[in-house]
């Protein structure tokens, strides 16, 4: 006879994983804000800029922004360790430092 599945336990595991992924996403966004220097902006300025970007339908502008992003990440990777080591260090090195600025500006 087969052992019955514990759907409640499986659902809890999936909810925990989803919560962990949301937390990691917020942390990485905070780290990105800090890495780009956007943490020097007020939360209103940053929010306004992000709203303007998301409302932009001009494909040429979006492509230009994407290229600038690639250049930004490319120039950082040449100065840093290989990507696998950089991701591990970045996630472990800045959890407390990125939490307070992101939490302070993002909660308003």
C-alpha cells in the first residue's frame, strides 16, 4: 500500500520557498540600487524614475538602457572574481548593509 501524500507539508514547503525567493529578490534589488549609486536619490526620485522607465514604450530607449546595463555589469565583472564566486560573495557579504537602505527607502 502506498503512503499517502502530505499535501499540507508540501504546500508549506512551497510557501517557504516562495517567501525565500521574494526575500532574495528584494535583497538583490537593494544591492542593485546601492551598486548603481541610486541610493543617493530620495525614494520619491527613485520611484519616479522607475515609473517613467516602466511607462516608456520607446523600444530604442529601452534597448539603450539595456546596453548600458550590460556595460555596467560587464565592467564590474572584469574587476571582480568569476561570476560563480561573485554571486556567492555578493549574497553573503551584504545582507545587513543592503537591508537597511532598501528597507528605509522602499517602505515609504
